[in-house]
C-alpha cells in the first residue's frame, strides 16, 4: 500500500541520475483514465517548471489480436470497426490527460504537462521515449486489478528500466 522509490546502483555506468537531479517525470500507465494516484505522485515529484509526461501506450499486438477476431464477424465492416475502436481506445486517455491539464492550470501547479497517447509495442515505445526525453523518474503501478504483478505493465517496466530511478505504486 506504500510507494517504493528504487534507485539504481550509482556505481553502474548505466545509472541514469540521482535523486537531487530530478528533471522530467514520466507517469506510465495502461489505464490512464483510472490512475489518479499515479498522476498525483508524478506531480509531487516533478520539480517546479519541469515536465510531467503522462504516457499511455496502447499495445498494438493486443489490438491486432482483437481485430482478427472482429474480422471473422461477417456482419461488421472491418475498416469502420478498426478505426472506431482505435479512436475510442485513444480517446479515453486523451480526455483524462485534458482533465489533468485543466486541474493543473486551475490549481496553479507549476508543472509543464505533456501527454503521449499512442499505439505501439509497449516496451519499445517507452524505451524510445525515455531515450528521447530527459526522464529522471519513471512512475508506475506494480499491481493490476487481479494482483498479478508478474503480468502487469509494472513488472515489464521494472525489469527493462532498472538503470533509472522508479517510483512503484
């Protein structure tokens, strides 16, 4: 029930940063529209005038798996189904990111908000984003609704990005 901050071994050459050098904070989530605590912790750890990045990557492989099933239903127009489903999957986290931006503005929080909401291979996309942005802290949840930590996004991210500070919720 308590957040855990993991720091990489400072003696490893690949260690990304130390806690006194925080810049941009990335909040990574599979279900952005439901993760208020992630955003709240992300804001708390983002230094004034620095960037908070809300990141939701919709898994392309899972999408294609469901599209193959939909394509087997002859009554459905596959192209319309593909486009509408893709639009809806990206709309929910987009609306949530907009509501977060509004809250930040209304509360006068001095954080620059940026959101990344797109399709892709999850780990590859996060790896690309972290390489491109000056991410100092990665924030994500380690439990999903079924409590299967080994199957959650959190497990994959914790293993992949063990060379940078992570806040586990």
